[in-house]
């Protein structure tokens, strides 16, 4: 869980870097893509755990 926290902190710093240098559009596009990727991974993870019989939550 700490690894995920560090990853998102680094992504926030990168997004802030893009925002400060007028590249906010690029940062927003990256954020949208990452959001969709992580959303798909979340759904896939829930499905795999459900098929195995593990607790989803």
C-alpha cells in the first residue's frame, strides 16, 4: 500500500510540474488515461477475486 502512495505522490508532482509550465492540457490527458487504466485494472481485479471465491472487499 505504501508503494501505491509513493506512486501517486510522484504522479501528483509530475502533474503539478506540467501545470506550472502551461502544459496543463497534457497533464489532464495523462490523468484521464491513467484514471481509465486504473479503473479497468480495479474491475479486472474484482472479477478475478470473485471467480476465485476470495472476498472482493
